[in-house]
């Protein structure tokens, strides 16, 4: 296996003959327990254990791959707390990190915050690559682009980079919420009250030197900021589902969730993205992504389009616990069910 980086900074990986890759996405570790969507942690753990032991049952042997790709939204930093994320991912991470293979983590929209991490062991071995956008994977005579898939969602396209603000809100909110009990809310409220009082009674400070006045005017919004950030963090689900998503529908913005590869091909979403990024990625034979939670493999002319699905239990998606297996240019979609791997599609 060869690993190098393009001039644009994303990794390019070449699998040699008989080397394989396993690709999955959308585990959303850390989702709140009361959520109507939750990660199938026990099944995911069972899958990784069987893989490590070489006991995955299927028509062909699926052993530890040369490359293990985590295709985004593995950790849910949008809705999960740090404690929940660490608790959910601890057992999974122990098994995954023990696998003797290269790991590639491509950040999604829910785990964007880790997209710029650099991970190396004590000896400086670079065996866990993290990249914020995409990667190119070559296998056999085919070249695939790997990315999470939110790039196809017109809501994210229209918002530009504004959706990434959520990552910063999360980091700041978790910092503010590190105090015990409700202390953080009391402190944030006191800070906001101080800012409000300064705003109301600022006119009494007219006698201050001119160079101090700009700082006085800047202080109120800064003092109110902690309470604002914590409120947004606490109510982000309501803001997203009650305001932003209905707004996107009213503006006829195309959402990709639960849409299978064939639907995205028909809409022209995949081809439009590839054409827009042709100068960056060049010609590719296929594209592998997640995000929609709708597993499948489809072809458009000579282009292979594959979705990894998810490891979630949710109301609108019955086919879950799925992953992509790539070897010698041949791509297969499997579902892990009853401690066995069932072939769903191939190309």
C-alpha cells in the first residue's frame, strides 16, 4: 500500500493486488439516550470483534483489511456531550485501534471538529490519518473518491461555510458547561446581567477617557456571549428541526438524507459535484460516501456510486449495520446481521 498527498492536501492511497479496504460511516456515537435514533453499539462491537478474530461468516473470507476507513459522523459532536461520546466510543476504539492496519478518518458534518487532528504514536508512526474533506483510493484499475456526503446536500451548499460554526459553538459550550451542576448557567447568567447593566448605564460613563470608551461598548456583547452560546447549544436540535429544515423545504432546497445512490444520480447531484471538483480530483471511476443513511450501489454510465449506510436504529431506515468492502477494484456492500455478513449489492 502506498500513501501520499495531493498538492491540495488530501491523502491518496493505492492498494496493491489482494489488499482490501473496509469502509463504514454514520455511527453517531454519543447520541443522547432519549433520541429516537441511536447507535447499534453492541452490533458494531460484535462486528469489529469478529473481524479481529477472523470469524466473519460470508461466502468469501473477510479478514483484517489493509485499510480501515471511517467515513464521517462516527462521533456526534452536534448532539452528544463529551461524556456520552467518550462513553460510547471507548469500547469501539479499543478494538478498532488494535487492528493491524492503516486507519483513515474522513470528517463529516457532525464530527467536523476533529478534521484537522494529527495522530501519531510514540515512535512517530503515522498509522491513523485524519482529513477534513476527502481522500482518493485506488484499487485494481479503478480510482474512487471518498467523502462523507454532506457536500451533496444543497442546504449545506447554500449555507456555505456557515454550518461549520456549529463546531466552534460546541467547543465553547463544552468549555462553559464544565462546571458542576448548574453553576455554569448561574455564571453565564451573571455575566449576561453584568453586560446588560453596562449597556443600560453606559451613558453615565461618558466622563471616561476616549481611549477606554471602545472597550466599554465592546464589553456588553462579550459578557452576554457565554449565555447565548450555551442556549444555542442546548436548543440546537429545536432550532435545526423546527426552523432550519422547514426553511430549507420552503426554499425547495434538496436534502439527501434517506436518498439512495440511484436517486442522487437521477437528480444529477453526484455528477455536478464531480464536475465542479474535476481540477482537484481528476477523473474517477467511482465515489463512495455516507451521510444519507441509505446504503446502496448504483452505476451511471461508467461511474460507480456507493453509499455505506449507517449503524443506527431509526424509524425511516430499516437496512442498517452496513459497510463497503473493496478489493482489487471490486466493490461490495454487506450488512452485518446475526453475526453474519450478508451481501446486498456489488459492482
